[in-house]
C-alpha cells in the first residue's frame, strides 16, 4: 500500500547524514533536533506551540488529560475511525459517545454531533479521515455554543488546508483547542518508528501539555500533576525535519495519483470516488472509494492474484466493537457508517506511485468490475 523504501532512496544522503549526526552527538533524547523540528513545524502550521510526543495515541490522551477531562465526562467522536481515537477516551474513564459520519466525506456528521450533546459532554474529537478535514466551521460553532472543547485528530491529514467562511486559510489541526497527530511511518509525515505531536495556540494549555508529557513536572523532580512519559526521539525528529521540507511535494504526488484514479473511475456505475469538499484540500492519506454493488472480497482476491494490495479501512465501526458496546447505540442511527464499512476499499496510495503502476491498478479494478 505504501513504498517507504522508494521514498527513502530519493532523500537517502540527507537522511543518512542527519541520523549519523544524531548518533555522533549522543543527544538522543530531547536534543537540538527535537527543538528544531518543533520550531519548524510551528512555522509550517502557523501555530504558536507544537509539543512533540511518542505517538498519535499518546497525543490524544495527553490532550484529554491537559484539558482536565474527568471520569464520567462524555467525549463525542465519529464511529468510523481508527480505534485509537475512542480508545484513549475509554482508557481515561471518560465516556466515548460515537456518532454517525457524513457518507460523502467519511467525517463526523455535525448534526449527529449536536444531537448527541448532553450536559455531561465536555469535548468532541473530529477526525480528518483519509486526508480531508471534517466540517470544522460547523463543528467549532456547535462546540462554542455548548462550551465543548474541540480536539482535532489530524493523524491522517497533516498539511491539509481548511478555508473558513471568512476566507482565512488554516492548517488541519490548528482550528480547535488542540490538534493531535501521528508520525507513524506510513503517515503523510512519517518517521522511521513511532512519533506524534500536539498543536495549540493556547499558552497555558501548551505549558500543561508539556508538563503532562514529561511525568507531570515542569521543574525537574517536582511533580505537580500525574503525567506520562511521552517523548519524540531525536533520531525521529531528525528524519521528520527532512521529510517536513518535502511534505507539500508529497501531498502533490498523492494528489496526482488520486487524480489518475478519479479519472479512471469517474462515472463508473460501480464506483463512488472520494468526494472533494471545497472548504478543505485533500492530502490523500488514503484513496478510499465505495463499491456500489460488486463483491469487495472478490475484487480484493482478484487484485491480490495480480500482486496488487488493497485494504479495508475500516471493516467494523467502533460502536460495533466488543470493547465499545453501549445500549445507547441501539437507538442511534449509524446507517451511513455501517454501509461504508461494508462498501469501502482503499487502493495503494503513496508518494512513489508510477503512472505504470496506476495504469495496472486501475485497469485491473475496471477489468473486474466490467466482467
Ligand atoms: C485517525 C488516527 N488517530 C490516531 C492514530 C494513532 O496514532 P499512533 O499509531 O501514532 O498512535 C492513528 C494512527 O494510525 C490514526 O489513523
């Protein structure tokens, strides 16, 4: 699904030098590379504070801890997401409240979000799934009206631009109270191991996040809060500094591949291509389309025989997962989410897709569907 080796080969001299420099500096933890990466990402995102941490799941957890959410508080998020989003809510003994998505964009349905708000609701986590932003103007307006924190999960959409109704353009993850991202290797900005970060414009919140990510201390050995140990390694920061310089070019390569897929599949009665929303750019973490009638399993088998990988993100929505069952879901509508789980399929998407590969993939999909 991804070609990380091909991508590495193109930037090998820069990466190898940066890694060797860290090794010979011995500043493996919180070294200058981490601070430089933090400053460079702040500049790229046009945000006051970036706080690097160990992974995207930790970023979400630390955000919820820093916002002072307490056991029993309800946190609303989309059921059509990677489990990490809901997992940290439950782990902190908060109550995950899963809601329906907009089937066109795969992101949280603002109407379903507002309907799920109760006096116990303290936060919402819009997930910018597959690389396109959720409807942030509507979500932030609803959140403001009900005095609810907005924690953006931008693990799949770093670099996407969102245009607000007033015409101002903002990076994904910088519109809510706090943004959380992952630098998992296959992410659009991925390192060579685990990594993550939080973003905020709020000075006080940033200080609290920094403290919680560092064992609850802002002065060494004085622990004012219960915290965690969540750090980005210097080696990963060194890799990320180089890859950040290429991030926009990577997004352009992903968009070029997506445009090829779109052109090949547009208008086909068996395929619904991913929607592009005018207010958000798409950075195509995934190219995920919907099959209207064909057997997804058979298509996957057909592609596999030709050596073409495909994936299903996600087969089972979170509200139907054993660990997340809740009686309240019995009376809620999840028809779009459940339909998506039955019909979506993701095709290979990365920065190194050649026209030849795209031709083979698209002609194979069409060969199967037109049989
Ligand atoms: C939407 C979403 N949220 C959170 C995460 C968690 O990130 P990590 O794997 O770095 O913990 C991921 C990563 O897969 C993700 O896709």
